[in-house]
């Protein structure tokens, strides 16, 4: 689909013009700008992410990729515009409330506790277990233990239950960070550069994992590694100078002269 046609579809299906937007889209950004000290870091007229879609977002450094995730997750309040998620506007919700609504985020550097085991990291992330008292004096009930084991089996960490996180490989730490994220069963996962620093084997396994997660979640993946993007074989949005430059399959984007000049040709 041509980018201009996709933009027209976004406009026609947007919350401003259609009450049925949420039947197609889980997330929708409308007339979003983010301005810092006079610099417009983000300027998106319309962008929709469909239910159970894996959307890859690429672009040069400073293109607005992280700012986009900051706006969606509530870390940054947009200067103008609206963010809609799961049939409701969330523009003015706090980060904490947005997490509770079902948006989880994994940053580029895995955020796990090195001194805790794989299982303990997961147990700490259980809803209601973030406070000190339950973790000192209580353990997860059987149903939650089963859920933890199920997720760790899914990401290939079932054999690493009792290994401290500091002894895991970089790829395993990435998978643990993703596992911690999906433990609360978010509807939308924001995943920032999951292939950074991985071996070839870990890269392949991570791509398989993200594609499998699409069955139960919607994903936005920020990535620079074009080989990894190719493995994901998903719809790609190209950001440049805060704006959506182009969208489509990677093969089509590699034929786009504007994209080549701004990003892929560098």
C-alpha cells in the first residue's frame, strides 16, 4: 500500500471522524506534536497500530522514535494532539495509569536485578509484589508460579530459574526483561532495539519470540538492525525529523529514494 493511501486511511478511520476506529486500531495518534525548547521533536498527523500487529519503526538518530514511545507511555506529555488506546483517550493519563491500562515498555538496556535469580526477577514483577513487605515475607501462589514457569519456558529460560541475572548472557537478559514485561499481560508492548548487542543465534531467537508474542499482544519495535527488521517481516514506519516519511514493507522501502537518502543509504 502506498504511503499516501495509508495516511488517507488513517485520517478516515481516526477517532475524529469515525466512532469505529477502535475496531481496527488498538493505538491511534492524532495531530501529535512534541516541542522542546522550540524544537519540534515529533510532528505526526495520524498514525494507527492495529490489534495484534507487530509494527517496526525505523529512522536515523534524532528521528523521534524514542519520543514517540515516550508520548505513548506517558513519560512525555505531547504539546498538542491526542493519544487513543483501547477505545479511550489516554493523552493526559500518568505513566502509572497507562501501565495499568495495558501498555508495557522494554528499554534498550535490559532492566533486571543482577543480584536476583531469573525466577526472583519474575516474582518481583508480579502484580501486587512490587512492595517490600510481600517480597520479604510472602511467596507467589501456585497459579502465579505456574504462570512464571510458562513464560520462562516460552522464552527459553526455564533452565535458568536459579541463575542470578548477572550471569545470564546479554540475549538472555533481553529475554528476561521481555518476560518481566509480559507477566502483567499488557495489550501493547513497546520494545526498544531488542537486537542490540545480540549474537546471530540470539538475534534469530529474539525475532522468533517477538513474532510469537504477536498472537497475544500488539507490539511496536524500535530497531536499527535491518537484518533483524527483515526477520520480523512486518509493516515498517520510517520516521525522519519527527514526521512519518514512509510506510510499507522493508523491500518496498528499500526502493524509496527519500528513505534511502535519509536513512537506508547512510
